[in-house]
C-alpha cells in the first residue's frame, strides 16, 4: 500500500470526479492521501474534501506564491484552524524565488509564521522550495534553534546541500514524478543518498504527471505508483519494500493521521 503524501484535490481539475479519483487511487494501491491547502481563504473547501473520508486528511497554510494575495495570518490563526479533526499538517509554505509571485521578504515572514504554528501544534510543516536553497536552509536552521519542529521538503527538486541540511534537522524528503523525467539524473543521484527511512512519495496532483506513461495527462493520486516504482529502482529495493517504508515514514511524520489496521479505510 502507498500514500500520496501531497496532492491538491480541492482544485477545480477534480470537480465532479472526486469519487472516481478516489476509487482509482484505491484500485492502484494508494490507500491514503493528504490534500494540501494553498490559500487559507479557501481552507473550508480543502477541509470539506477530507471531511467524512477516513483515508483522506488535509493541511492548512498559504503557498509562497499566494502570500501577497491572501489576508495576513498569524501563527495563532493557523493554530486555531489546525484544531479541525481533518488537519494533520501546516503548509504548504516556504520560498519560491523562481517565479517570485510574492515579494521575497513576505514569503520569508509567512514561512516563519507557519513554522511557529507547526512548533506550537506539534504538527509537521510542509515546505516548498524552488531556487531558494540557501535561504530555505538558513530559515529552517534559524527557526530550529528557537525550538524543534518536524517537516518534509515536498516535491524535492533542489540541490544536495538543502537535502543534507533538512535531513540533519530530522526532516523527510518527498519524491514526485520529477524523478521519472529524462533529464533528472542529478535529482535521482540525490535521492540515492537519502536514507530509506526519510523518504516519502507524492503526486503534487494535478501537476507533474510522470511522463512515462502519463505524458500530458492530469496527475492524480493513482499515479503515485509510477513515482514509487522509479524511486524503488533508484534505491535498489523492491517496490513492495519501498511502499512499506514510505508508508511507515508517512505515518511516523503525520502522526495524527489514523492508520487503519487493514491498511485501507
């Protein structure tokens, strides 16, 4: 059984298809999913996707792209929203200096606010980082010095230095369909060095469908299997061993997400 540790099932790409999407995930052996909040202003829509579904939970947070357009939130605001039974994580948050859709100083302030909420709630923080390796590592180290917190570098596509810095803080590193891309040799080499007990897999659906065999398609949780197969190949383990390890890792990190004895909801 696999877990899609990061998807966006509230996005309009899935309108009217939720039951079918979840059925395909179950049929593919993806037993659990974590749907991620990118706009606090749309949190209730995110939460509603998870409500009443034992194999689906959500996060609360503001993507760095959206910091400038979203209302300002404090750590206490996030903490209050995280009291919902469906919430098992804070984020996604972090830094994106590739697109710079929001000012960098505002992104960093929001990132630190999310970390403060994660520290207070004990929930893991989900970190997005693109073209911001050095600053991301510096913020994580500085904030960790104020008190420990857990988390994951999601959809990891950064350099080895950021991977090592995060691992040194006890973080996990999540592989997306990017590891299947033809020109991702350097990224695959980084994942070779990430310990098996620190790995997660994800789709980031509806984005980043693995090009083989899903080129041009909308991504969805069922496609987690293709990333897992490639990650198993990279790590030199069976797909069954990779699935067991990443699932165990997921529930160790997202410890408030109840795992059912049968492995399915």
